[in-house]
C-alpha cells in the first residue's frame, strides 16, 4: 500500500475535482460523428465568376492609385542622421562636399549612418519609415 512519511502519503497525489465534476464518472470523451453532409459553398466563389470578373474592363471613372516616386540622391541633398557613430570631421567634410547636412531627428533625415545593426530608437524608426541605412564608408564613396 501507500506508506506515510510525516503525515503525508507517498505516491501519486489524488486529483482534486470540482464538486460539479465529482458527480460525473470519469469516462473518455465520445468521438464526434463526422458531419452528415458537406457544408454548402458560398455563392459567387466559383472560378467561372472570377474569370468573368477578370475579363471585364476596368471602369473608366475610377482612378488607379500610382505608386509614389522614390527620392533619389540626385533629386535632393542628403540629410544624414548618425546612430551609434560619432560624426568625425572627415565624415562631416564628406557630407558637406555632397551638399548634404546633418538632420536633427529621424523624421527629417534621408539616410541613417551606423556601423552595425543596433536596436536604437533611430535605427528602428528608420527601418519602419523605409529610410536607407548606410555605413560611414558610404559617405566617402558617394
């Protein structure tokens, strides 16, 4: 049998059941029968209707949104923001020769300069905004 040590029984502890469940006998759940008939398909999801919609011409009164043109380096001088890198005098000189300037926040910069991937607020905001993230060597190569 089960022996006791210090008043506590040794062995598997008995499962405590709520009073509502104590009235029910422990029995394995019965498997559910499969549905009698398949679920009906919704109207209008057939391939023939999709093909008919694809073949229709677009209405002429509706404007199709055009993607915004991306800013290129040639269109505006770069406004550079630094994170994790201290802007050396050589970097600032290279930036000025490009006609660029140092930005004050991530909201008005066009490029973020860092030497490695960092989880800083500036880096994460630049990723979220789609701002190009470049290395310090980029300033000297451009």
